[in-house]
C-alpha cells in the first residue's frame, strides 16, 4: 500500500513530550512517509525534542517562540528553499490561575496571553509559512469543544479556542486561492500535559466514556490518523472545516 504522505514535508509545532497530540501526529506522519521539521520553544526543551526526533523522519529541528516576531522570521528564513506541504499548529497556553477561577475574574493580561499563544499564533504561523507552501498544501490546528460550549474550568482557553476557530475560517478564505487548505481538528479530552492543567479532567474523561456514542475516550492515534487525512491529497476538497475526533460526544445533549 502506498504511503499517504510520501514525498511531503511537514512542519509540526507544539510537541511537548511523548504524550502530546503533536507527537502522535508526528508518529503518524512518519509512518506515512513524510519528512518532518520540528520546532522547540527554548533551549530547555531542545534536548527533549532532539531525543523524540531520533524516532521520527526528522530533517530539521528549529527554535520558534511564536510570541516573538523575530523567531517567526528566522523560521521562514531557515526553511526558505524547503517547500512545505503541511503545517501542524498544536500550540496553546493559559495561566493556570485563569483556568482555575470563574471566567469573569480572568485578568486582562491572562486573557491577552491566552489569545496570543493559542489563537493569534495561528495567524502568525500562517503568514510565516504560506510563502513556503509553493505547491499548496494543508495547515491545521487543534481545538476543543470548549470553544462553543461552556466546559467547567476551561474558561479563558475556551474563548481562545473560539478565536482560533474563527481565525481558521478567515485564513481558509485568504489562502484558498493559493491552494492552501486550513482546517481544525477538535479532539476529545486526552490526558496530555496541557490538559492536566484543567481542574477536574478525570471527571470529564469519565463523562465522555459514559455518554459519548462510541463509549470511549479519544485516543491520540485517532487524532493523528485524522491529521494524516487532512495532510494528504485525500482531503484536497476540504477547507474551512472542523473535524471532530471525540467519539461523537459533540452531538450529545442532556
């Protein structure tokens, strides 16, 4: 069977460790024949990403803090001459204190920080990478149901994810003429490092396993295989969409 991503180069941003969804996506992309470019936040994270990269088809490892314009510019420069086919945005952050108190008490600085890292960064990344996608391609971001429904303790991150999804749609319209598809994957809750910052995660997982149509929690490999679809030519007519990979939980009411 031919590999779905053979001959493609994918930039994956946001691997934190082996439990992150971005790592599962990187594994799946490697399995399907893609060459990978990985980014890391700072020198503290670099060694961990280098170790992870040894198990994958990594051709480049580059620093990139998306809140710094100069690092985004350096990313573009470092990749000039390397045509990109896929970009995966798996970046989100909010202060733990803003997740643990009522949304109405969110600080201005905390609100702006969550928006900058979790939502605006998609716009910044698209601007930095679209010129490198000379043959078109796929840009995707990870989101969550808390963008459209109130999820206890998700708070400011839910608002940031709503902005991320709206940004995805506008980017899809802007970049479509360049044959760049932009979509989101809305994954069900998974026990990643970032998800553990949300108080009450275990009760959310229990609820999903009990109430979702498929009666089980989302597995990272399920999200990764959906990312493979969006990265491949099989999704050549799909843009501006949110694909839910959450065992069907998003359809359920009371």
